[in-house]
C-alpha cells in the first residue's frame, strides 16, 4: 500500500520533470488520462460575472463518478485527481483568450486545473487504486500540469498557448503547507 512518501515522490517527479522550470519540454514519462470521458459536468443554471462585467458565465457542477473517477497519470507511479465535488465556471482560460481557445477544448484538463485553483492543490497517489492524499501546490505547478494534461490529450500546440495565457493572466499563489503534514512527509516527529 502506498504511503505519504510515495505521494511525495510523485510530486517531486512532477516538479523535476524538466530542468527548465517554466520552459516547455515534453516529458518522456508515461502521461495519460484514465476515465476522462464522460466528464461528469452539469449546468447549475446559475451565472457568475465575467469579463467584461456585463457578460455572464455559466456555473457547472462536477461530481466524480465513484466507479470510474477522473484520473490523470503524469508518470509511471504518479496519479492525480481533482476534488470529488465542486462548482466551476470552466474559467481556466482567461476570457480574453477564449476567442482563440474554446473553454471546452478538453473539459477533464480544465476540471483538474479549476479544482487545483480552488483548493490550491490536488489529490495524489502512487497507484491508481491507492489512497489519494491532498498535496498543496504552487500556482506555477498547477498551470504546468494543465499544459501537460492538454498535451497528453492530444492538444500539444494549443497546450502551449493555454499555458502562456494562464501563466500570464491566471491566478497566482504560493503553496501553503500545514506544518503537521510537512513533518509527516519529511519523516520528522
């Protein structure tokens, strides 16, 4: 059974995938989507403010299928999932860029990214059927994961454009680690 150290190893593999932190370098590791379709999104019927302010965006509800959860494999022993239930406006791509990139280009990638932006992290495991542990992530790593997940879905050219837009105009934060979790992951205490 994988433990928290296996999850940490997966995060390190994600962070150190290329020697250029923000450069675009395809990964030679296994990258694939598992149970990506159908992506369980339903329209809530509610709207949120958009850009420009008079434009309204639909709000969608994501509920993971318990039998076939949306999962992205980013390396041989690295799996990541979004939160099981949340609401999203599918706003991963800034609205000004949606003229070039449709927001429904690849819904699973955007669901994963939106979940990470809402919670400031995602759920990682060392095996597909293993225990998924929440791990905080900085924004640059979340945006990189969006780029890589779009590439794995076959949208390599658009993935770079999405990444540039999200890195330039998307949300930014630094990872906030809970001290007790950090101690456990490092084997302290």
